[in-house]
C-alpha cells in the first residue's frame, strides 16, 4: 500500500491483532484472516518521524455447515436380545461414519442419549427415531436421522397344569372349579402377553376359575400370545369322575305280604319294580336275586329276598333288597259232599249213630289232607238243661279253625255225652252208648 498524505516520502507499517495476528509493511491486503474479528492498524511515518494511525476491524464469520456422513444409518432393524424386550447397541454400529467442519470445534451428539456415541445404548421394542447432530463452533448444525426398529420374535413360554382328576360335585354330573388351579404359568421377554383357553363354556376366556366341567375327560388348550403376536400353547386334560351311586326310589323297607291264591298254597306275586335316580343317569335296573316278578311263590314261613341292582352310566351301582312272604290265608274246609248232621232231637236211649269225620273229608290249600289234624272238643253236661251240646272242633297247623256244631236236645236231661277216641289221623266222636 502506498499512501501519499505527506509532502515527503513516507513509510507504512501495519499490525494485526485479535483473531489474527501479524504485522508487516505496506499493504496487508491478501492476508489470510482467521475466523473472528481482527483489528488492522496502519501506521504511516514520514521522513521527519511524523506519523499517524488508522485502524479497522476485519471480521470473518463461519457460515459453512459442518459435514455429517450418515450413509451407514438410515433405518436399522434389530431383534430383541435374548430374554429381554430391548436391543443393546453393539459398538459404533449406530454412529455416523464421520463428521467434519471447516473450522475446528465441531461437536457430534444425538438426542437419544446425548452422547457422541450410541455404543451400549439400549433401545426398546418398537421404533425409535434418533437425530444425530453435529454443531460447529459457530453454531452451524447438520443433522441426520437414524430410525431404529426393534422386533420381538421370541415366543412366550407357557406351562399347563398336569392332567387333573376331580370327583363330581354332590348331586351334579359335573365339577365347578373354584380356584385358578387350571390356569397356566407363562412368561415372555416383553410385557403384556395374553392367555386364552379353548373351553368356550367357561365364564371367562382368560381363566378357568369358575368353569364347570362335565363328568368325563375334557381336553383343554391354553394359548399365550405376546404383544408382538408370537404364540405358544400347551394342553392338558380335566377328568371328572362320577363317584355317586344311584339312589333307589321306593325300595320297600317292609316285607311284602301276599295271601295265597285261591285253593293254592302259593301266590302269583307282582310288586312294583323299584326305580332309581342318579346324578348322571341310570344305565339299567336289573334284578339280581330272588324270584322273577310275576312268578309263583310258595307259602312259606320264611320270606324270599328279592334284589335289584341299579347301575349308572358310569358304572356305579346300588342294591335294593326286600322280602316277599306268601302267607296262607285260606282256612281248611270240609269237602263239599260232607253231609253235616243237622240239629237232632233224640231220646237219650236212642242216640243217633256217631258222626265220623276222617281226613278224607277235609281239604286245605297247603296241608295235605292226611296231615290235617282234626280235633274236637266235647263239652257235655248232664242232661239237666234243655239241651246237650256237643261241639266238634278241628284245627290244622296254621291255627285256623272251624267249628262244627252238633246239638241234640234231651228233655230228660239226665244223660251225659260221653266217650271219644282218636284213631290214626282222624278223630271220631261217639256219643252215648253207640
Ligand atoms: Ca463451519
Ligand atoms: Ca416375545
Ligand atoms: Ca352317578
Ligand atoms: Ca290253609
């Protein structure tokens, strides 16, 4: 620079202070100035030593944005690490390849962890957008985006209860489960898994508490689904046993007494067949002992025992036993062709021939004629009254009795009926001196 402000030749010097320093002679033009503000001071001096100053500032601004190389980033997809619902960044895989600036002092950072590296950062399942930012010393900023998607492909675990066996609820052909004993254990690396079963008649799909299981075996499948739709399942059986026997309704508690059929020492006996109820159902009711219903049962002092067995559809059975007794209610009787003597009036010295009853003359439905015992009791008094009465009575082993009445009147009233004897199975009565 050549200034000519004086009347004599002059010398020009300059000094630079501030962001840039230096000095020289003549012109500072062409000098490289650093970013920032520098002050240039010119001094002009003439040959007489007179000098004067001028100065000005030179300000250099950095408006050039820093460079950021994110070509390795963009969208990144990873799987959750084993057993956890996150992904941990390995090394510098999610860092920009590089950054730079025309000026020193550029700083790299991200908005996820605030650091200049994502090494070791933990990303949750799902999508996270990270902004990488480089800021130069002048505040110029360059950014790039990193999209991290973490997927959960780990299936949940589920453990069903062991196969279960119950007995029916009293009176029911089923069992209501009142606890959570039939629910599975399950887990997943991520939260919010859901379980469901396939026993659709249960009150709720997520628990078997309150579910009513029928007698028999029911196969139940549990499914667990994690929040990402991964599923796992298990199955087990619920067995309900019917342990309730059938109950007889109307099983006779007293001996059934039946009289003989007419002229028979037996009876054709019918009784109401007992029926039975069961919590699950009756398979059959079968007679297992005693004579068949409607068959002929002989008169006997000892009852016969009739037994029925009711079996439910699950093999439980119950017995009903009762006694049937046929009793002889028919009295012995005389043969129809017996001509009983009527009332007779006779002289005491002319007593009619004795009336003789033999075993051929009597009949009973149960006792053979020859075994019938014919007895008579004679009551006689002296013929002091108006009549002499002789009573014939016979009895048979069942204490039934008939009475035969034979009367004759004796006006002289001084005769005594007399004498009787028994011959073999028959008895006969002889009266008077006959
Ligand atoms: Ca810059
Ligand atoms: Ca999972
Ligand atoms: Ca039963
Ligand atoms: Ca009889």
